[in-house]
C-alpha cells in the first residue's frame, strides 16, 4: 500500500525504477539487483548527494528547493505534467507559463545519451548550461562544480572573472569572438520578447548591462547575429590544440540549443578526442 505521507518519495522511486541505464547514457548489464537506476546513479545525474536522494525517497527530507526539483525532473526525464506534479509534491509552485523552461524532454535526453561519444551540451533559451556529455567535460573542463548561477554562457563570454568561465581551457574561433557575442545578444533580445515575465532573464540582462560595458554597448546598438557553423580550436593542456567544427542545433517544439563539436575521422584531432574519450575525467586530473 502506498504511504500517502511519503508521496514525494514514492513518486521519485517510481520514476527512478522506470529508467534503464541506457536511457541516461550509462552502461547496460552487470549485476543489477534493482530495477531501473540506482540511487547513486540518480544522485550523480542530478548533481546531488546520495544521502540526500535517500532522505528524499524515505520521506526524511520533504522540501527540496526549486533548483533541486528541476535537476531531479531533468535527471528522471519527466514530462511537463510530471515535472509540475513533482513541484507540487515538494510544496513548490510549478514554473509559470511564459518563463524560460529548463525541462529536457525524454527524447532529447535519449539523443544526448546516444551521442555520448561526441562533445555535446544543451543550453536553455537564455544560454544556461543544462546538460553535457562526459567528452564535453574532458574537452572543456568539468562544469559540474560550477555554481548554478555561473552556468550561463552569456555571462561567461562577457566576464573577465575566471570563476564564471564555462570552458576552463582557452578557445579560439575562426569567426572571431565578436560573432558569437553578437549572436548571444540577439538570442537574449528574442528571449525577452518570448519570455517577458521571466525575472531571471531580466536580472541577467540588467547585471550584464551594469558589469560589462561591451554588452551594454551591443545591447543599446541593437546588435544581433546568427549562429552559423564555426571552427573552434581548444588549447587543451593535455593533448594540445584540437580544432573542431561547432554546430548549434535547435529542437522543434522546445526552446533549447544543442551545441555539438565534431572532427573528421582519421585526423590528428580525432586521435586527440579519442584519447580524451578514454581518459575521461582523468584528463582534467592530469591537467591539474
């Protein structure tokens, strides 16, 4: 019988049990006594401690923050209705309409899981980093330790503060840094029209206008740009320079940006990516 006093924990366990490791990009098989994902796997995907996930499922923690609820919803690949139900179980108001959505549909998450062999990341409409593949971390540095408020590409591009960098290693673009900056400013301008009630977006723009004269000038001038195919070179501290094609993809029906780096097979750059793919997190350890 379901314990109505622990509805949140019951729901979390049910959602965890219905996911397979392959759904989230983890190896299948092995000695798995539990159905679905293990608690430690969910914790890692959501960026939470295993102890906190256990306390949530056992009903010893009942009031996760909106940020935690959003992370759980993405990790569990919830639909929009399920996401809203999770918020209500946690005593929170679901995200309102006309606000920037950070929900990743299950189909998008399956795409990410199956493209784990390439450096790939997903950003929201205001260019906040939501999810990334292990090779993205090995290539650019692991963003999992970056505070949530600093996981914004626009803030990173218009700041000289090293604590706000999303790419830990230097990166050069064939199109020049101004092309990307103008495209990002144009994206924020469109987001303002699409999400006029999003206070987080308004705060980000106000902050950048105050802290970055370059952003303020571009914003006032009406600067805009389009994201086109670019070639970027990452100056990696372990394998040296890696030059890659960079494409920005959009998914119909959801306001998300998928950034993908690829290289031609059989090239020195492909060999460098293969090394990082095998080294994984150890690449960052070597660099440190």
